[in-house]
């Protein structure tokens, strides 16, 4: 992809580009905790978005998307979102930079990616962060990574209308090879946790389904969390989100909340605890314990938070049957997407064959497999 970006840029613009890269991300554990200012545990992967960029001494931004095989042009001094168009990611980042006082001028850009569509690796955040990294490098703005992540989040919210959290762009910006980020979604700060997988590997299994109730269910879960905080604030003065409650307070929480709200609050409180336990287990090199936490996370997401689906539950439960699989759970918002699996690398081919056969037999769908390696975050490419 790096060579393709460079070659295409030369053909289209007759210039040598500056290159930037931002990776996709996985989330090892900590699902549906970010919007309660909780803790998540993402890591970045080798798949990502590449951007070639160069100045053109005009006020025009000339963009070519390799993936969409389309061109788009806009004036950097006057533009607005174009509903549903990929160019919103470029315009959104330019808007954030200009609003922050950075004098963006005209530029030429070519971008393309290696993130499989629908994989849950957050190609949109990688695109925004790669664009921000490229613009910052091109005009020598030297913008801090945290600012680029925050601009990327705001860009998606304003130009794409997505009420996204900070995890995806933050992870894409700060990722580190063979590490995960224990990210505090309140302070927007993180701890780098080294991960030594040794004879094990990480594999995503894509259900290739996305159920229609995903968006409405997300909004309902978010509202349930906010309603729980409102009810609990009388007993626990000073709490801002469910993140402020501990596992030891669950009995008290259960006695206060209605039956329909308690399981949702329980998931967030225990999932936050699992993130910290996962961090400790990986620091000790205890992959078995980490796998147990992955399983507990999935069961909580399925039974308490109710954001799984038959396909995800099937893939996870089938994986748990194999003794060479240490852990498996749904990853992401739910109702489709991928499971993330921690298994012995020597059994990778056997596992793929087993899961593919069982899943096709059950649902008539051939799953996709995505092998991931933990890699560095966004950077300019020499």
C-alpha cells in the first residue's frame, strides 16, 4: 500500500508525497464502558490507512481515494459537510485544525487502506488520525498526538454525525508495538502495558452480520446507564458516571436500581474492574487468567448488557470448547461484527477449519478470519 500510494501520487500530481500511516485498533477487553468515562484496553494492529500528501500553493484540496476510486476537490477557505461522503473525514479534520488556529493551506492527497471492511478495526478513526498526522507533518504544525485524537473524535461527531467515543482515535494515535493501552476515558490518559504472547496469537472471526437493532440498542443502553447514575446519585453523592462505583458496592446498587436497570449497571461496574485485572494479568504474563477475563466479559455483554447475538454467542462458545483457545469474546458494539480469540498459534489452521465448518453448518455463512499483530500507532513514514 505504501508503494501504491507513492506511485499513484506521482501519476496524479507529479509530486513526491510525504507519507503518513495510522493503524486500526482492536479492543482486548472493556466494552461499553467508554461512554461512562470508564476504562478500555485497546491495541493497534498492522492494518491501517496510508496517506500521501503534498502542498500545492493554492487554496484547493485535491483528494483521490484509492479505495473508492474517486476524486474530490474543496476550497480550504470555505466548505461544508457532504452527507454520507468519504471526503467528510478530510474536511472534518481541516475544519478542526483551522478552528484550533492552524493555518491549513491547499494540498494534494491520496489515501488508501488495508483494513477489511466491516471488520471492527475502526477504519474511520484510522483515516481521521492519518489525515491529521499527514496535515500536521506537511505544514510542520507539530500537533500533539492527544490533540489529533481529540480533533478526530470531534471531526466524526460534527461532519459524520457519529456520537463516537475517544477510544478509537486515541488508540490509533498512541498505539505501541507489542503493547496495549490501559486507557482512562475520563482523563484521556493511558498506561502502556507490554504483551508477550509467545506461542499464542490473536485472531478475529468476523460473523459477517450486522443486526438492525444495533443503533437503537446502543442508544437505549446509554440511556439506561445515565438513568442509573441519576437514581444512584442520592445514595452515592458525587458520582458522575458508573465508573465511580466499585465491585464491593454492587449489593447496594442492586437494592436501589429497578430490575431492568441493574444488569446494565452491573456490566459496566464489573467490566471496568476486569480491565484493571486484565492489565495486571498481562503484566505478570498470565495469559490463562487473561483468557478467563475475556470469557467473563463476553458472558456479561451477552447476558447482562444484552448486546450480543446468536452468531457472536455461537462463535464464542464453540471457541471455548477448544483447549488451545485461552479466551474468546465479542468485540465492539455488538449485534454482529467480530469475536477476538486468543489461541495457540500452532493450532491456527485447525481452528479456522473447525470454526468455518461449524459456523457454515449453523448459519449458512462463511466467516472471515483476520490475523492481527500489535503494532505502532500513527506516524510519518520515512
